[in-house]
C-alpha cells in the first residue's frame, strides 16, 4: 500500500512559520516511528495570488481532492486587503472547503493543566476540560436562499434563510456520533427547536440517526441554554453537534474557555473517499497574525495539534496522536512558553522554532 499523502499549504503571514514546525514533526515520525507520509507543498491565499494571480490554482485544488489530508497554515494579510473580493486570500480557503464539501467542522476545546490559569474561568471549571464541538459547515443560514437586501415599502430589509435538508443533518449527525464512539460516547445536540422549524427537523433527524448508535448517550439542548452551560460547567459535555450559525458562536466561545488562539486546532471533514478516509482539511483556528509575522514569535502549537488531529482522524493513528498531544502537554508543563502564553513574571519566551524543538525533544522522551 502506498504511503498516506499530505498536501501542505502554508499560506501567508505566520502560516509558513508554524508549518515549518509541523514539517519537523512529520520528519520525526518518519525517522523515529517509521511512519512515512508522501508530503507535497503548494501555495494558497496571498502567496498563491502573488504567484498565479488567484488565491488557489486549479492544479492545487485538484491535488487537494486527491490527497488523504490537507494541512493549511493561514491566509490573508494587510497586503491583500485592497484586492477584489473574488481574488482575496480567504477565497482560496473557502473554495477548498466548498469543493471538498467539508461539512463537518471539528473544534476541540481542551485545557492543558499548565495553562488552566490562563482561562477567564475558575481553574476547577476548566482544568482537564476536553470537549469537541462539531459544527455543520456547508449549509444553514450562511448559505440559504433567499438572501439579500431588498426594498420593501420605504425601507430596506436584510434577509437570510436558515435551511437544512434531512440529508445535510443526517451526515453531520453521523460524523458526530462516529466521533462520540471514539471518545466518551456522549453526544449533546443543540438547536432551537422551540422557535425554529429547522431546529425541529434537526432534532428529529438526530434522534433517528441515534438508533444506529445505541451505545451513545444522546441529549438535546436549546442552543442558548447550551451557551450558558458551556460557561457554567463545560465538563458536563463530551461531543456537541450543532448547526453552522450556532456552531460558529459556540465553538468560538468554547475555545476561549481554554486560553490562547495560538493553541487551537481544527479539522474539517467531508464524505469518505474510495479508501474509506474522509476528505479532510486540518488548520489552526488562528489567522495569519500580521502583527507578529516574520518575527519568530508565533506559537506553532495550534498547527502541531492540527496535525495530531490528522493522525487521529485521517490516518487512524490515535496512539501517535496521543503521543504528540502528550508531548505538547509536557512542554507546557515544563514551562516552555511562546510570547502569547506568557503570564508568569520572569519567564523568557521561546521562539517558534524553539517551541518546535522542545516538542521534538518531548517526542524523543516518549520513546
Ligand atoms: P489572527 O488570528 O491572525 O490574530 C489575532 C491575534 O492573535 C493577533 O494579535 C495575533 O498576533 C495573535 N495570534 C494569532 N495566532 C497566533 C499564534 N499562533 N501565536 C501567537 N499569537 C497569535 O486574526 P486577525 O488579526 O483578525 O486576522 C489577521 C489576518 O488573518 C486577516 O487577513 C484575516 O482575514 C486572516 N484570518 C485568516 C484565517 C484563516 O486563515 N483561517 C482565520 C482568521 C483570520
Ligand atoms: Mg467564527
């Protein structure tokens, strides 16, 4: 069987800087764990625009459709702000998500003990937190028709439509149940079935899908109540599944329970390909951070943890993903901090590449 393939798209700003550390990690797995990946590198975002006049070349799009996983850094930056909407760097990322049909967006909120003081919540509320929000990513109110701003009488009306088909709900629910099976076997579905028909259908379809996963304990919650519970006692949850709009808000809120943007990975999954692996794109939640780009200050952990998600969800290497996450945990426990993680006095921050090296050392120590 051929090696699993990875397409790396570092992108703009700190994207290439954090991705350089992931490449070191990939090399480590080849050398020390005999896990060989066929890695190719290409351009996305502003970097692609500079080279080709488009934020995603058709050839790159075609490659992304063929590989087992895409790893993306970040796109965008002030240099490109004045560009026409159609060629803005973000369009490259949107095109990838759309054409790969990545309907299931996995956003973990995980608290590393060493950083529990960083949270705006009390330490005992967040210490040990490990939850996953599954957000539907390709439908719902951001895409529903009709939409627009129309004239009605003597004023304008802004319109967006929340629309979900049964099959759209079914497939994202299944991906959440599959995930729950690999984790704590507990799934909470959030909508507003009290005031939205799309929420009623959501609840019905999720309940139907649950019959195929009798081991998973399913609960339902109104999304506003869910927001409250996430702040009050987030550890009551394991996996949460919700729509595009609620998921956008809830996943951002949940992510911040645990501290810095430089720590947050994500995965976006689509339908299984011929080899059984889902189409997949892994990327840190943060952007290109133009304010610190080129200075060696970026925290590479979000991007490294995104690769850990790839090991787990694309390559079925859960134990190796655990190894990498534990290495990150050890480095943090040892007090290694990039500038964004500084709180304690008297700690000197490490550079992006020193953080990467520290993770490699911790990986070595795990053998
Ligand atoms: P941002 O996430 O790039 O930065 C927000 C703040 O967090 C900045 O102060 C930055 O220095 C800090 N930060 C972010 N990642 C960090 C890391 N790994 N280590 C240390 N500090 C980190 O968001 P912002 O500033 O709103 O957007 C900057 C550019 O990135 C824009 O062009 C925006 O469109 C783009 N962007 C791209 C995204 C993507 O590629 N998925 C997502 C969000 C924004
Ligand atoms: Mg958002």
